[in-house]
C-alpha cells in the first residue's frame, strides 16, 4: 500500500508499511542490523481530532488525553512493543542526552533532546514537526540512541554528542554504528536568516558551506539540515555506507506529515521510535 508520499528522489531509503492499520516509515538499513524495532509515524492511523488528527501521541499539543492513550495503544501494537515501555523526551532544542536505565522505563525526561540505552524492550520516543530525527544503532554492543536535532541541535552537533555518550557509557565504536537521518524539512523548504547561517559558518568548515546553504535574492538562505547531519555523523566516525539519509520532507507532505512551517502551532507531532529487541 502506498501512502502517496512525495519523495525528493527515487532511492529506496525508506519503506512505507501499514501494520494493524497504522502507517509507519522504516529504514531497511536499521532493520538489517537485526537488533532493533523502529519506526517513524505519519498523521494517519489514530483517533485524534482537529489539528492533531489523527496519529498524535504528544501530550504538549492540546490533544484529548484519551485519544493520545488510544493512539499509543495502536502504535505499540503496530511496532510490537508495550505502551508502558515507551520512554519520552520533553524537548527544548538542547544537546542534552539522557542515559536511560531500567528504572527509567516509561518515564519522560524534561529539557532533554536525546536518549541512549542498552536495556532491551525500552522504546525511546522523540517528537517532530520539521526537525531532524537521528537514529543510532550499535549492533555489536547492543546500544541505541535517538535524538531530536533542529537547527540549534544541528549546529551544536547533536549527532556527535549522542554518539560520544554511547562511546563513554557503553564503549561503542563509531565504526560499528548504523545511523539514520529521519523525515524532516528539506533544503528546498527550509528558508533561514543570516544569523542562523552565521552559526553554521562557525560550526562547519568553509569548504562545506556550498553543500549546506545558498543565498537567495531576498537575502535569505536555504539550509540543508540533512547534509549537515550526515557530515556530523561522518566526522564523528560513522562509515558513509552505514548512514541512511531521508528523502522525505515533512513540509512537502502536509496532508501526511505534521509540519510546523505548514501549520504553525495548530498541529500534532510526529514520533520517532527505537527499541532494542
């Protein structure tokens, strides 16, 4: 079944699946590790009404709590996890990464934009509506990381920060890690101002600028968060062949994916989910 998503190119980076009536986007590269369950939600398959319709499990969007709970039940069934194993972030565009232990199962980390764990069954959940989901899987040490990276997180190298946390706490070798950059806003849709680009000039080498942004006649810039996060992963030691970069833009698919730039605050959130088997 095709959801009708618009793709930026024809590469088969993501697969669309409908499980128990819930559409999910999955990365074959992550599945091939054999150690994780994962997915990225769409707007479809839930019971929420109005701006949050229909699949939203975020509690920060003004959604009906009963609808959120039913959506969580549906999503957990589709992914093959337990609702009580979902462990959440309350994101504030930091590069704070929490270490999730058994005692943290089912909790929510405030002012946190990333999580890492080696506990099987715990499902890490982060939220999106244009920002970039970063999935990290170490199939050797059996460690996972999941992080939210908007432009602030990206310029402060959230992907590297998450990987370094996995290294320090669990002994992860970056060369073993398989990473995915999830559905988010594409360069064609992401107009930013001079101050944002200046921050990227300071964070990235000059020879990389032409791959990251370009200026338009109106003085604004188009910024490529996908490429920026790919560069960050590579420079942190992840092998190029171990990185899957999305070709699905949230802003290009407003009927199927929540987008802040499309709908502003009146919307639900998309969810990235990642769990060790």
